C-alpha cells in the first residue's frame, strides 16, 4: 500500500464538492437558517438502538452532511424480514440541504442501506477506495448506475457546504477505515467511526495518532467515539498476533486440508491467508459468493495482491491433495445459506468434510449468533474435523478499541464535549463514565438515542428536539415501517396459529349457505372444528343478516363468537381470519 | 445443615425399592433378558442435543433405571412452543422394567418433564429433600397427586432391581445436588450429574471427594461426567467469592435501594442475600411468582432460614426508604414476563426503577439469552439505575466444573471407560481429549448422541443399537412430535406469510360461484390480489369440475396455479391455503 502523507492539513488533497442540484436557496431553507443558524445539530438516525453506527447527520444552518448509511440484519423478533434500514424521512424532507454522504468504512452496517436510501436522497458519496468499491458492487446489484461516488484518501479534506471534512486513517477489521474530523462554524466535531489502534498492523498504517494529536491540540469541540468494547480492559490484540496463530496453524496441520472461514471484507486477513498459502505451497479456493466477489473487487483496486496461479476454482478442490489446498470460505456466523454451514451439514457438494480437515473460524461471534455458529462447529466435529475457533486460540482480532485504546484517544483529543456512540446503551453509559474518570465534567457528556438531536452553540451542549427516526424493514420486494402490521400478523400466527372461518352467504336472501373452519399452525381436533362450525352457524342463524352493515362487521362478529371457545380448547389465542363470501 | 456421614458405604442408609407393580416377568421381558443379559446399556434420551442432561437410562437384563427427567426451553426456531420434553416412547414400551427414576438435582432441565412423562411411566422417584420439594410443587400445578416420591440423603444407597444407586454430595448452583454411583452386575457406573467443586461453599459441604476417591480406588467401569465448562481453564470461583462481592455491593450502596435478581432455585445464594439484608438492617421483598414459591418451599424444609419479620410483601416496598429494603427478583435471563423485565420496561406497578436504584444480576447469561438480558440491562440504565452484572464483577459463580476440577475428578475416579455428557458436541470432544491427555486410551472413550446406546460387557465398550429418542413439544394443551407439521406451518407463515384462496362451487352443477383471495403476513397490492383471483377463475373456467376427484385435488391445482405468480410479485413463497366450499 502506498504511504499517504497525512502529517499536516496543508499537505492534504482538497476535493471540491459538486454543486448538488439544489444549491439555490428555497424559502424553506432560508427560514431554517434564520431560526437555528447558531446551533450545530447532530442527529442520530437509523438502525435499532445503536446510535452513531448506521447513520448520523451533522447540520448547521442550511447545510447537512450524513455520516454512513448502514443496514442491520433483523432479529429473531422480525420473522421473514430481509434487512433493516434507517428511516430517512427527516433527510428526505430536507433533501436539498444535504451536501454529501460521508462513509467511514465498507462494512454492511455502514454502507448497506445506500441502495435503498439513494432512491430518496440524491447526494454525492465520499469514501476511500475499498469502501467505494464495495458500495459500487452493492449499487450494481440493485441496478443503480447514477450515484455520484467520490474517492478520497486518508489525509484528504473535502468541503461540503459550511463543513470541511478531513479523513483520518484508523485501524479496523476492514481496510480503508477512516475517522472524520469535521470543521464546522461552531468548532471541530471528531467522529471516530469504528476503530482500534493496531501498532503492528500486517498491512497499512497505524491509526494516524500524530494527526489526531495535532487536531486535539488545536481544540476539538465534540468527540463522538466507538463504545463497543468499553467493557473490556486493556487493548485489542494486534493483527500480527493473528498472523502468528495462522502461521502456527499452517505448520501444525502440514498434512491436513485447511478450511479457513473469515469475513470476506477483512482483506488484510485474507492477504495473510494468501501469503501463508504461497509460503506453504498450497493453492487457494474461494468458497461463497461474497468471498469471490469481494476478493475480486479488492484485487482490482490493489488492496489484495493475488499471485498468479494461486487461486483454483472451488469446483476443482478435490483434484488437490489435502496438503496442497486451502479453502477460504464465508460463514463465520453460521449463516444458514453460507458455504461453511452447508459444508458442516453435508449439503455442499463441492467440499465434503472429513477427518483430515482442520476448519479455522477466524472471526468472533456477533452477539445473537452464538447458537447458529456453535451449531456449525458441533456439526463439523461430528463429521470428524478439527475445529479452531476464537475461544480456543487468538485466531481473530476485534476491530473495536478496548478501554486502553479509548483512554489513548480521549487523552489525545481532549474534547470539550463528548457523546459516546456505537454501542448498546450500557456501553454508552460505561464510556461516559470512562470520560468522566479522565477528568471530563458530567455536564459536558451527553448520552443520546436514535431520534435525538444533540445541539451545541460551542459554549454548552444539550439534547434538542426529537425528530422522526427509526427503522424500515426490507422484506421481499417491499419496504415497511417498523410497526408493520404485516410483521405483527406473522408473529401472532407463528406463536398461536391461525383459524380461517369462511362463511358463504347468498347474495339476495342473505341466507347462510355454508361455513368452513380451517386451522394452520395449531392443532384442533375434529370435534373442536365441528363445534367451532356450530358456533358460527348459530351466530348467523340468530342474526338478521339484513341488519349487518357489511362484511367487515360480520367478520368482527364471527371473531368474537370464536375467541373464548378457541382459548378454552387450545389454551392459545390463534389469529382468527373471517372470510365472508357472497355467492 | 446437618452433616451427613458418608465416609463408607457400610454407614449409609439403605432404602428398599418398592415392588413396582409389574415385577412379574412378561414374555417380552424374558426374551429381552435372554438376548442381552450380559451387556450393560446406557441409553441417551431426551432434549435437543445435549446427552446425559435431560434424561439417561441404564439398562441391564430386565431392569432399567432412569436418571433425570428434564425439559428444555424452546429455541427461536420453535415459535409458540412452551417447553420441549424428551420423547419417552422407548421407556413407555418398557414401562414394566423401570425400577425407578433417580433425580440428580432440582433444576428444570433435570426435573421439568416429570409431570408429562409420569402420564406414561409410573415409576417411583428418588431425590434429595430440596429436589423432591421442587418436584412436588411442579406435580401439584399439574394436579398429579399419586407420584411415588422417595426422599434420599447424600450417602444413601437405594437398591433398584439389579442396580444399587449411591447418592454422593456434589456442589452445584442449587442445594441438594448429587452424583450417582451405580453398582451394576457388570461394574460401577459413575454419573456426576451437574457438578463443580467448591472448597469454600457458603452452606453445605464440599463435594464428597473422599467417598469419590474410595469408589475410584475400588474401580469404576464407566464414568459419565459434566462437560459444560471444559473449554475454560482453571477452576470455578467459589460461592464465597460471590459472598464477598455481594457484601461489598451492600456496603457501597448503603444509601441506595438494592434490587437483586437471581435464580430462585439457588437457595444458597438466596440465603446469603437474606443474611446480608439482616446485617445491613434491610427488609426483603420477594418479587416474581417462582421466587416466592421456591423460597417458601425451601424454608419449609429448612434449606432456607428466614428470620421473623424480615420479609415484606412486594406490594409494600414503597413504604420503605431506599436504604431499608432489598428486592429479590426473578428475571436473570430477561424472560419477557419476569419481574425484572417488567421493572426495566416500566410495566411493573409494584416497583418503579429510578436513579437511586442499584440492580444486581447475580447469574450468568444462558447462551441464546444474550439479546434479551442485555435489552433489560439497557432499559435499566435508561431509567437511571446502576446495574452490576457478571461481565463487570464476580457476582455469580458457575455451577459447572472447569478443566481444573474435571482433572481432579478424572484422577480420583480413574475409570476404565469414559463417556462425556452434558455439553454440546464440541464440549464432548474437548472432554474426550482431556481424558486422553490424562492417560486414557482413545478406544476406551466414546462420544454418544441422543438416541444412541452405549454398551459394555465390562471388557470393552461400543456404540450399540440406535433407538427411538428425541423431543416432544408441549404447546398450549397438546404434546407433538419434534417434526410437527404444525410447527413447520407456523415457521413457513412467519417467514413468508399466507395466502388463503377460497373457491365456492355450486354443488350440483359444479359451476364456479365465487373466488376470494386474502393475504396475512405478506403485502399484496390490490392489483396483485385481482390478478391472483383472475388466475384461479381462469383455472376453474378451463377445468371440467366433474372430472376433478375431490376438494383436495382441486386445492392442489389452485396452489400450483398461484405459486409462480406469487413468487414473481412478492419475491417470497407464501403458504397457499386453498379452501374449496361447496355451497
């Protein structure tokens, strides 16, 4: 990797922001700027819970910049939902004021919502080379060809409206990660993005502490910093330690086949595996679509060096002896459709796991995925493989700073105000306490949530107005609000089952023709079905259908007539779906 | 607690087993005993995955004893299922051969299935005092009054058919836990149950290592031992360490209200909290039904000493100043209906959480519950409370032996054969490796799974016949097989939604009267509904209904006609429920 010169701002590349269509002031914009021109506003959008992770907006007068546009993967309480993206209605209403979307790094939780929100916000995007390459791939999949992508380097400064944004190299579990130092009319806002400090990275530079110290010395108004690992003492292990472990794995398994699962986007990890494969005279087969795509993209931009003749097609792994091949695979989280999961359950025809395989899971478990990944590990053991995973060996390095690194950061930045971001509420609390323990005053620290605005005039800081923010679900072809009735229905049926009660009535005479009761997802005896039919027939027999307003009213009556009976016989509250047919 | 004398078998109490109704030999029994009289068989029943945890059977000739009868709580992939119990069809078929059900301790995963399986197996139950007290409570809830409960003490030996079972005191996170040394015609089988070694327990005795050493010296044929914590080096922290932490919490929060969540069944932990409350002049309020019930039951049998006037009703906590009360609550796993979860979400009217509250979660997170419990912790912080939990302080001691303790056990027992139990497959593998590292031969160690039989004639050990075992779901009022179509339907609908297609046909003319399409859990535009109706109308228009065999055949045709259209418009595969009505 070429060394960037980042020692002083005067040496950095300047990129002029495009005019962005709506640069002429609208009436709305003018009134906004008059009203709150003196306050800098930080708005926390998106995701489910973790502020400053998926999406943040910085606003001053008529200008807005957006930091990141990530997705989250749905929880167990969202059956059938594919992905969750930030609700950007506030930004859509203020579309003309957005000067740019600045991306800190290329992980899904920071870029994954772009294909969806670009339909509503047409703003230029800024990011480093690998970040933009990954974004391009996502946009292409969704057939979006007109995004305005602007490549920056660590050290660059971009002017966006009244803001100037400096990109600063940090370490993380993906290459090309940057922190942002945003100079605003009120003072400097420093947003770390996701970061760690790796003094011995295997590629790239150590986080640019010199530049950060310089910025800190000049004075930072507000720091927003990654809180993920604030509960863990000490410092993260270096990627070099992982390198040593991986080298040992290659040495100790010299006669066995190696299968290494890792995040496709961790190109430095990928590079280490490729380098070791060369050293130990093994070929490499990539397995899993995202692994192949990302390796390909990273090679094209020079982030990944792949020697000629190293890579073989996954279809051909069986032509190599066990000690001649390394399979590099997706599936570190036990994702059901991933290559590793299918290998473990014997459903992956390209690779059959056996007793001469050593499987290395070079990643940590994302909270919530424990059962899935341990299920995969158990299955691999059942097939006779050896498995090496994080609780056994230092085979993965976290990408998020622990307490020791956070202290280094706070001591260099010495911000006037601090808002902890990127973590659950408990992490934000602990991070606030850490800042206090280092001498900050409690009144200068704020904890915010999604939908909060943090406001400062440079002298004090406060929680300002709440605004509309939250999640949208992407599900099949649609995008829904977070309180979707569709989702509520699915959850109801999945817990308690469904009873369909069909009533056919004759159009004119309003006389009952037929009743049918069908259950799904709940057991009803024939007797119970007959009794339910009876209840509905009785109801209709005792009702003057000419006095019933419409089918909805009759449906409601049918529901009420069945509710108690169903609870009594099934000890559940199944969803009751009445269908009234006029025949 | 009274000290039991357990030094030698000659000093132990002997309880004669009742004759158990079916003691006369049936033809079936005779043939079984002739066929395999010389092999001892260990059968692993029950649960989802972890052998030797929920239920195990030991079988020799015509005699069977059952160890434990536990439930597991359902995973996310079992929507609407209340609990999961072992499938005991094998035992039900061999009901007359069962000489007793021996329970190692009173946790749900060891006793919770009893109310259900006793409907099929009518065998006497053996357990220590607290264990039986908890079982009695469960049976009473299910209105089972005729169970044959036999109370034993650590040190007792019970003769059950050809087996004699010695109960040996172990440490665990519940009082009254025992290991079992089962003398069989082939040799001694030692089953640890759930155990740890606590050299400084706060109540009760240290695990009876002297007796275990003696048994080991005489010779153990087969060891089955708890593998849960085999991946963790060293030894578990002692309950005394937790005591010190709790004492410090009381000291440091002398002006604040204390809310301590713990497992109700951990009566030693409960005792410590009560003792500290007395020492620090606070009253105690129990919150949560199981907390009240278990404390009550434990007090009655003397396992819990509750001084007079210590306990106040949870309704009255607001009459006490913050420094005068400790609330002891359920909800350590973030269970949705538990007292702590409702406090955290502000839905518990008896206790309103505020900034002068310190909440202590004195338990570890059971894998899979991470998101729920951290959600509760985040909400408590949001309400301004301080929260102390395991990743911050030694506020809980695991009940399962770590590697150091397992090595002590193996070195004392020195078994001929070893079958690791109670753990995921990965833990069993590691435990097998640990035994090998201590000198056991690989061929003397077996890893088994649910449905496996381990057979030994005393000279060698092997995996014998597979038998029918697995899980049953208890759901509302019914008990279903694990491959329940009901559950499959629920999961299908919760992922992809449901389309009901009702077709009304006239009885005689077999002419179409009406078609209705209704969707639930999936979004369909009006146009898509109209098109779907059209498809079904066309299908029926082009079908000679007189040639259609029955409604099922017509239903199948309707399903096939809609499938592709629905996938194309929704990118999902909703369940299609055709209802054919003859009107």
